[in-house]
């Protein structure tokens, strides 16, 4: 009983203190996505409620934005240029923390909800992804490489935006659907939801999603991570054995 009373007190504390901001309660249809052989993608349903201090139904009309991010990874972008009829690498830049997957769903177009400065702070769009370039690079060149990365991953279905992707019911309940493609990277994903009104982010909440490989592929990945030295030696021995076997077969023919 004491624990239940403590939880109730924590939930009620913002209201007892006169909090005027809404509270987001997010949920996700799958907190764990299993990638098996023949995986064709997954359709995630992200839903929840906006609880207003004034009651379950408020006069304030909120816009909802959902941002789903995959694990970040370093990446090198190369720019090719045609020289004397041959395509060659003309320049490159490195990004420290490019998200492997990035999707934004909103109840209205982002430019109608917030100003660009606010959108940049919360990364409410592919043009506002914080890629963290390494080394010295001119701003114009950095923007060109960043744009190239976004365009490339948009073609692969890894970066996407849906300005009408969130449905709001009765001003309280919301839901959004985001598709994970078959080439999605495994790891920890974060779904962050924002409640916005009058150009201000009034509340945010986070839900976690785990994308893991299972079956034979999952066991191989686990072995490579758990016993990396033995896995590497085994791969080398297997390659040598296959080369020796191929040489023997061809020598007899």
C-alpha cells in the first residue's frame, strides 16, 4: 500500500504543484522487433495520450510529432567527380554520429508547427539531423555532404518524413505508423514524442524499441561479439580451407 501511495503521489505531484504543462503517455505496438531470415520489414504503431492538467480534454489544441531514431554510427561520405571521362573520388568527409534510421511523423507539416530554430533543437526533420562532422570543413561543403547523405538514405528507405503521419482523436489520443524496411540496422531505437502548441514544445516523452537478429543469423552475430578472437580465427581457417579445397578440385580437372 505504501508503494502504491508513493506512485500515486509522484503522478499527482505536478498537478498539486500547479503544473500547467501537458503530460505525454507514449506506447509502442512492438518494443522488440525480431529480424529473421527473410525479414521483409515491420510496421510499428506508436500511440498514446496527451493528459492536460486542466483535465483529459483541454481547450488547447496540440500538434504531435514523433521522431524514431536508430543507433548512430560513424560514416564517411565520398564525392565523385568525372575527370577525363573517368569517375574519381574528389573529396570526402566523416560524420561521427549519423543515425542508421531516422523517421519523422507529424500531425501537420513541421514548418507550420514550429520555427526552424526550434525544429533544429529537437531534430524535427531530416534537414535538422545533427550529424557531428569531424575535422575542419567549410559550412557550405558540410551542408552539401549532409544533404547527399540524407538523399542517399532516403532512397534506401532509411530516412523519411510524413507530414500527415499522426492522427489525433478527441484532442487527447494520437497514433502514428512508421515502417521499418528490411535493410534496417539492429540495435536500440528511440521513439521520442513531442506535444507542441503555439510554436512551443510543451512536453516530450520517450519509448525504447529493440531490433535484434534471431535464429541462425542471431547466433552468428552473438558469437562474433562474444568470442570475437575465436570467430576471426575460425573465419580465417574456413577461408583457407575453402581455398585449398577449390585448388585441389581445379587441379584435378
